C-alpha cells in the first residue's frame, strides 16, 4: 500500500524562519487535495458541468420571466388605488435584496474561519491578514454575482424595456452595491460591532421595502423606467468598492479569534444544511447566529397554566425572540397588498401566486418552535401529555399567527374585488390549512442518505428526496384549492366556503398526525402486518 506525503512547507529566510501566510494556505490546500484524491481532470469536469448548469438555469429563468411578462394584464386594468409601476416594484425588490444580503452577511460573519482552519491557523505566529484574505473576499464576490444576476434577470426578463447594455450596467450596479454592503459588514466586524445588530439592520431594511412600496402606491410616486447609469459613475462606484475592500483587508488582523470561530461555525453549518437539503437546519443556523446569547431580565410567563399553555407560550416566545421570523411574517402579509395595488400584477394569476407563495413563506416563520421540537423534543417529553395531544397543541401558535396574516392578505384581496367581508371569511376558514402544512413541514423525515443514490443534474441525491421536500407544500396547495378557485372566479361563493372548511379540517388532522411515514410505506406496513397475523 503506497501513501502520498503532503508537501512540506518551505521555510522562510534565516534559521528557524516562520513560513508566510501564503505558504501556509498553499500547504493546507495541497493537503486537502491529497486527502480528497481528486484529479485535475475531475475538477475541470465538475467546473465545466457547473458552468453548463448555471447557463441553462439562467436561460430558463429568462424564459420564465418573459412568459410572466407576457401573461401580465394590460396597464389599464383595475387595481386597488392608482398603484405603482413595474419599474418601481423592481426598484423596491432591489432594496429588499440589499437588505437580505446585509442580513445574511451579519449572520455569516462575513469573515470567518472554519473548524480546522480556526484550530490551526489562528494560533500561528503569522500575519492573520494573509490567512483570512481569501475568506474575506469569498462572500462579497458571491453576493455581487447573485445580486447582479438577479437584478439583470428582473430588468431583462420582466421589464424588457431597454437593450442589453442597460441590462448589463444595471446588473453591474447591483453587483457593486451588494459587494459594498458585505464589505461594510466586514468593517463592522473588524471594529467588534455585534453581528446580531448587523443582521437586525438588514432585517429592518427588508421590512422597509414593502412599506416604501405602499407609500409609493398611495402617493402616486412611480418610476417609468429604471435609471441608466453612465459608465463613469459605475467606475467611481467600483473604485469605492475597491477602497472598501482595501480598508477591510487592513483591519483583518483586528478581528478576534472568537468571532472568527463563531462565523466559521455558522457558515459551515449553513453550507452543510444546503448540501444535505435540510432547510430546517439552515433556518436554525441563520436564526441561532443572530440570537441574543444573554438575557438581561426574566419573564414571569404568567400565561402558563398547564402543559398545553406551556407549549403554546414556548412556541410564542421562540417566534417573538426571532426578529428574522417576525419580519418574514410581516413582509409576506404585505405581498398580496402590493400585488393588488400594482396594475400590471392585479390579475387572477398574480393574486393567486401572491397568496400561495407569500402565505407559505409566512407560514414557515410560525413553525420555528415545532422545528426545534423535532430536533430536540425536550419539552414534549417532560410534560404529561401524549404525543397526539402535544402535536395538536403545537398547531395553535401557527394557526393564530396565520389568522392575523389572513386578515391582512384577504382583506386586501376583498377590497380589490369590492367584497371584503366574504374574502375575510374565506381567509379565516382557510387558516387551519396553513397550520397543518406548518406542522407537516416541521416534522417531516430527513432524506435517507444511506439508501441508493440517484444521479441528477444537481448531483447524486437520495431516492425519494422530492417526496420528503414536498411534505408541507402538498398540504398547502391541496388544502387551498377552494381559495384558488375563488381567486380564479373573482368572487367567493357560500358552497366554496363550506368546501374550504372541510379541506381545513382534513389539513388540521394531517398536521396533528404523529405518523411521518409516506402513504405507500404505511400501506405496505399494514399489508405486512396482515400477512403476519395470518
């Protein structure tokens, strides 16, 4: 058996000289490549495959945006108020994207050192700047690429009112702004500014975006087109971004080792959750990264009167202590309002998609307590309650939160149709569907990575992974069929409300079920039990 030795570090000048940061980085990368056993051909093949998949994805996104633009109603269609134009809406979305980038940068560091790097690198007597320089540039570059591509897709696919030059310049502007935001977060980290505060500022910017849209809608402020910035202004902005990068690089050595370890740990946890297709673990990583580590005062929890109220209060406190989820709930409730006040979106397709998509996003924010209980069911096992009763109790907080969401969203749709009472009644009746979908999504089983893998364009995935990821969205879509029919008809009928009540009871029962196995697997288990009984 032959062994491959890792390359030795080249010593510096003089007897006993310490290697430079670049030599240490190269040595670490060489050891990683040696352990991985990947050849240059396989790496190039993976890079080529990734580039092809990205190009295909961008082409599909442009096609979808173009089809969506073609399916939009004309400009003079009726809407709630004078509304805002599509360019104004895209500008508001750009503000929300910048807020999301700042929020993620605050939660991920943005500068960090992962486990092995933090253990070995941070204790070495070398300049820390040279060790952290690649990590400090990784997130700004990634944020710039994602932000630039996203805004370019919105301008070129949804608006399509200018040439390719305008699209490229607008994408460059978005990329530079996103990179600048991340670099500012890095500077804040270097002066020991709390990461939780940076993430909170980003959340507030996200919450500000729909408020600005509503103010623009009811004050008749609108953009006829997105601004076309000259090249020299983009050059000045690029120089400013380079200056921010230089300032952050000069202060990398001042970041504490504890902060680097925490940031690297959060980034590793989030990356592992994305690779393993575990959205619950990703949410926990992002939520715990901005959670307050110490409490200045304790609450008396006067509402606790027994086991059921203890679970309800615990779930409610988890929701209230997470600013990200509160912003997510509020912003998702305002999305249907923005759709009905936008003339180009105020149609059956736009309103239906807004209710389904924003409702599901808001629903995910209400089930954090249930997701934590699925990971560590400590409270559930301590209380003198059956598993069925515990599951039914955990439905209450998502139901109450989504009831408030439904009052806002369906009231806007009702005002658009001129019949708010009937639509609010339909929204109240459909609330249990959201709660059932929230619990079904929170307690879904993890993909079986030990079984056979299936080759897909996204890599090797376990069989049945789509069925696992669909647990939750399936209840929301199927349970809201009467709502979708009402949106398509443009009015609420009394029989539809009755049918929606039946669908809501079914969704509530599914959400309260403690059986997480798929239907086919349960049928096979029952068949095996019958055969054994014979």
